[in-house]
C-alpha cells in the first residue's frame, strides 16, 4: 500500500472541486433568484418558484461538502499540519468552513424575523468568498512545491537516446 500524501489524488481532487462548486453555485443562485428574480403574483411581488429548489439543492450540497471536508481531514490536513506546511492559508480555510457550517446550522434551526436582517448576511457574505480563499490556498500550496503541478512535468518520461555504435570487427569478435 502506498504511503499517505498531502496532495490530493486526481479523483479525490475532482470530487472535492465538484462538491464545493455545487455548494457555491446553489447558494449564489438562491441569492440571484431571491434578490433579482422575484415574480409578480396576483397579490403583489412573490418569491420565484425556483428559489426553494436552490435552497434544497444547497442543503444537499452542504451535506456533501461536509463529507468532502471530512475526507480532507484524514490525510491532507493532518499530514500538512504535522509537517507545518501551508498552515498560514490552511487554517483560514478551516475557520471559513467551520464558520459556514455553524451559521448554516443557525440559519436552519434558529432563523426568525428578529434575526432576518443579519443572520443570513453572516453566512452568505463569507460563503461568496470561498472560491477566492480556496484559490489563494492552492496557489500558496503550489509555491511550496514549485513546478511540480504542470501536466507536462508530471507526464514527462525519460527519453532514450539511441547512439549509433561502431560495427564490431571480425577480429574483435574472435578474441576470447
Ligand atoms: C477546508 C480545508 C481545506 C481545503 C478545502 C483544502 C484544499 C486544498 C486543495 C484543493 C489543494 C490543491 C491540491 C492539489 O493541487 O493537489 C490544497 C493544497 C494544499 N493544502 Fe489544503 N485544504 C484545506 C486545508 C488545509 C490545511 C489546514 C493545511 C495545512 C495545515 C493545508 C495544506 C495544504 C498544502 C501543504 C497544499 C499543497 C499540497 C501540494 O501541492 O503538495 N490544507 N488544499
Ligand atoms: C460548508 C459550507 C456550507 C454549509 C454547511 C452551508 C449550510 C447552509 C444551510 C444549512 C443553510 C440553511 C438552509 C435552509 O434554511 O433551508 C444555508 C443557507 C444559505 N447558504 Fe449556505 N452553507 C455553506 C456554504 C455556503 C456558500 C459557499 C454559499 C455561497 C454563496 C452559501 C450561501 C447560502 C445562502 C444564500 C443561504 C440562504 C440564506 C437565507 O436563507 O437567507 N452557503 N447554508
């Protein structure tokens, strides 16, 4: 069995990116539909019927994202932490996701008219910043291991140089 490494495997990385993208896009779509795409009903402005579906998708994506986060904790975070690598941008990533999980929980169970003006803001303003934070984290990680992330370098194979050998003469062959 191969030793655990900090860098994510190809499939692991794709799954993590897909989950975090779904999370962000579903949250952003809810915001767009809630604030800009309301509809006119018989008795005045109403929420767009799609709005509730974006929140349902977001709740699902949030559960998947927490699973993805858990899968990062076992090797990626544990090993990087032990070896003191990229902590400066890794720690804010952990704080960010913990904050989103805590405020998401609060939104689900404790949202009311009394906190409607500020509780959602605490959640989604930070949520919108996730792609920026993740990009900075990845760039900081790449600086740590410069040049080791390009496809060409990863795929580079040793080149065989075929050098023409001088023909072996009959007298050389005959020697013991
Ligand atoms: C929510 C938490 C985190 C997420 C979502 C996350 C995600 C990522 C991703 C996607 C990469 C790029 C991986 C690649 O190109 O193969 C990366 C790189 C890296 N991260 Fe994290 N990370 C998190 C927390 C942390 C923490 C807490 C640390 C340090 C204690 C850390 C250390 C590193 C290092 C060292 C790299 C560079 C790996 C390499 O290229 O060798 N990460 N991270
Ligand atoms: C680990 C990360 C996250 C978790 C666990 C999480 C969880 C949640 C939960 C549980 C809710 C309440 C759902 C409901 O009331 O039915 C919520 C609402 C919401 N989330 Fe997230 N979320 C996360 C990240 C994000 C991100 C990245 C965004 C980016 C835009 C975002 C935007 C929103 C929005 C706009 C709402 C609706 C706010 C409202 O009801 O006024 N969330 N989230």
